[in-house]
């Protein structure tokens, strides 16, 4: 059993606690911190947490705590990480790790210097569908990954601080692009270096100083592309979708809207339907087990198993730092309107990796460009001559 101090009693604190205490889990939030006594007490009562405090230092230094989970606004992650590391506690931090890569790198250095366990709580790489898809990709089911498209859009976040750059570090890119970027990294290969980013962003709808819509592309050293599409201006609930295109196959994932449960209710279902749902009448898309569908259950299973066994979780602070570095390049690209290099003062992956492109030999003289079965039943072959480069076609009649 891991005894946890939870910092923050907002939306993510609720999801985390429900996931940890859910089913027959042995892990417990043993102490909860909130800056407001009233919120701390109410949260502790609701989730049967024995102790609560309004003193963050006391929470992380508590002698009966093994691990600290950080569920505070983005600008407070660094000080909480440093306090937990100095208290010699395992530290698990929500996304994004920092408001920029410099902050994230300092957090990585703090936990490594202290020698404490660290986990980056990137739940969306742990959804059951994503884990299944990652297994298939790693087993070679779709060949080499060429392009990953990841999309997270909804009508905007639920708390004031997200909309204020000073507290959040940015808009939809840092809030949701962090998920999409890490999903793509997992499919493309976390040891492949992200090289450069081009990104468009705008504030299309909301009266704020941060972007509420963005589309970006991250080019990796092996030529693969990770595309992220994020919006706080999307209407209709929360849309979470991923596409993975490989040399030998394709995967499409739909995590939220229209995932298999569709319900019509004329009278309304009196309140909450699913995260960021915009209506409780008409056609609705409820989710059977939200915490599981969003990856929280498998995430804590991995992270706490690794903590107990002295291993390394699927996502740690190094990953959070790489994601922040890609986001920094995206913001710079929005300003310059140019492809912008990802600055990685620390890189632990591979270098000089080969390009993902494949070459298919057809015969001694030709490469095969394309083979297609035609309506006549014949097979058409498009070929390229190896020395002259000439492109030609051959039709092989059906037998
Ligand atoms: N899928 C995910 O992994 C996911 C989802 C939602 C939020 N998050 C992350 O979790 C963190 C918190 O987001 P949230 O949705 O729970 O926000 P929230 O606004 O619902 O809750 C924030 C919590 O922090 C507290 N807080 C705010 N300002 C504070 C301050 N100055 N000092 C101390 N406490 C303060 C609030 O009282 C509240 O308890 C953010 O980093 C966010 O990006 C992650």
C-alpha cells in the first residue's frame, strides 16, 4: 500500500482519488492539502481521507507519507516538486510538468539529485485503447510509424487560472497539446529525437490573451510527423481522437464522443453526463467508467507498481521535460511562422537514426511503387527503374 499526500482538491484531484480509491485498490490518499480549510475538510470527508491540511510543507514532510501527488495549477508544480524531493518523497506530477522546458528541466534535476522516484502523470498514453494500440505498434503490426495525428478539443477549461498565462504558461497548446505530443512520441518512439515544430495558433473566440485553437506538426529525426490539433473553442463536448499511420497499417482511436454508448433523453439526465459534455438532454454520449477510459486507472497501476518494485514508470519527469521543450518550440513557431528547432540541452535518446522510408525491390532493375487490384480483376503494378528513374506500369491479367 502506498500512502499518498494529495496536493490540490480540484478536478484532477477528484479523478486521481476516485481512481486510487476505486475498485478494490490498496492505495490510499492519507492526507490532502488545499489552501482552503473548507475545501480540504470537505474533500477529506467525501473521500474518507483521514487527515487534511492547509500547510503544503507539512503535507510533503509528513512522516506517514510515501508519495506526493501534485494536482495544483501549472505555475505551482515546480515549488511542490522541489519541496517533495527535498522531503525525500516519491513525487508524481500531473501534466504539463512545467510552464516551460527550463522549469521542467529544473524539476527533473531536483528529483534526480534527491534520488527520489518520479512519475509524470500523463494519463492519455494509458487509456486501454492506447495501451492496446501501442502493443500492436511495438509488435510491428503497422510497420514503421510515419504520421500520428492526435486531437483534443473541448469548449474550454473549467477554472479561471487556465485562462491566465501567468498561471498556466499558455492556452490550449500547453493544456492539451501536452497530451497529443506525448501520445505521438509514444507511437513514434520515445528514443527518436523531436527536431523541429511548425505551429499555427490563434485566439478565435474567447476574450483572453492565450490561444484557444492551434494546429502543429512536430518533425522527428527519423522523418516521422506528430500532428497535434487542440481547441478550447470546439462545441459539442470533448473530442479525443488519435490516428496512427504506418508503412503497413493504420489505427484509429476514438476515446470520448461516440465510443459505443449513445443515449437519447428528452427529459435530461439531471446534471453530469461526462467530462466537458455540453448538454444533458437530446442525444448524449455517456462514458461507462470515465477514470478508466481516460487512463487514470492503468496509469496509477503502472506508476505505483514501479514505485513499489524500484522500477521506472512508462512516463517520468524526463518525458515531461521533452514535452515542454516541444511546446516551447511550438510557441516560438507561432510567433515566427517558421519551422523552429526543439532546444534539448539534455537528450538521452538515440542519435543519427535512419529515415522511416522503405524501399521495395521488385526485380533486379525495378523498385515497386504501388500494386493495386483493378475492377477488371487484373493487377496493376507501378514500377520505377533503378538507374534511369523512369516510372512505368504493368498490367498482370487475372488468372
Ligand atoms: N488529464 C489530466 O491529466 C488533467 C486533467 C485536468 C487537469 N490536469 C492538471 O491538473 C492541475 C490542476 O488542474 P485542475 O483541473 O484540477 O484545476 P482546478 O482548478 O479544478 O483545481 C486546482 C486546485 O488547485 C488549488 N489552487 C489554485 N490556486 C492555488 C494557489 N495559488 N495555491 C494553492 N492551491 C491553489 C485550487 O484550490 C484547487 O484545489 C493542472 O496542472 C492541470 O493541467 C490534468
